[in-house]
């Protein structure tokens, strides 16, 4: 008796919720409860279970086609006097040249340590020959990275305007 009473009570409580659910149509990734619109677009009726769809914020529409910031050119960019620009170019070149000197010094140190593929053994290497092989491989990889760093800095220097006061 208690089971049937509980069952009847449960049915009585959920019946209004079940009756209020409208028919929902799925049109691709879009859902609608408008039957005429759903049928007109060839949407499929979803049966069984409840469907809850929360409407999110729509993404902002794309700006109207026209000049972009990059295409707008110098007219939209702040004006810099030619002397300021020359000073900036000179500073950038000086920084790149300093970086090149540092990279070349690191590269020379790596060459000295690598010693044509036979770096000097240290105490740890004598105890563990595998460590020596790993250290040699690391030095070789470091040399390769160092060479590519130097080449990159040289490429960047080549892109810079020629220095008017200093020459290499």
C-alpha cells in the first residue's frame, strides 16, 4: 500500500512538468520549439527526455570590410620624427651587435670545450662512461644551437638599416 501511494504521489508531482514540455526540433546545432519554423526548415523532432537549451551570448559580428590597421598604413600610426627613428634604429643595431658578440663568445667557449668531439674527461665521466657520451652529445647539440643563433642574429642585422656613423 505504501509503495503504490508513493508511486501515485510521484506521478502526480511529475505530471505537470511532463505536460509543460513543448515539442523541440533540432536543426543541425540549433534547437527550436517553433513547430512551423522547424517543419519549414526540415528539422527533426526530438522525442524522449527533456531538452534544456541555454541561450548564450552571440559572438560579435565581424567588422564591415574596409581598411584594417595593417592596411591603413602610416596614416593611422603615430608620427615619429626621422631623427627619433634613426636613433631607434641605431639603438636596435647596437643591441643586435652586442648580442652577436655574446653569442660568438659562447660559441667559441663551446668549441673549446667540445674539443673536436673529444671533451676532456672529468671525475664523473671516469666513473660513468655513459655520462661522458651524453655530455659530448649535449655539447654537440649546444654547438648546433649556437650556430643557428648566430645565423639568426646576422639575418636580423642584415634587415636593419645601415648604420650611418658606425661601420663593421
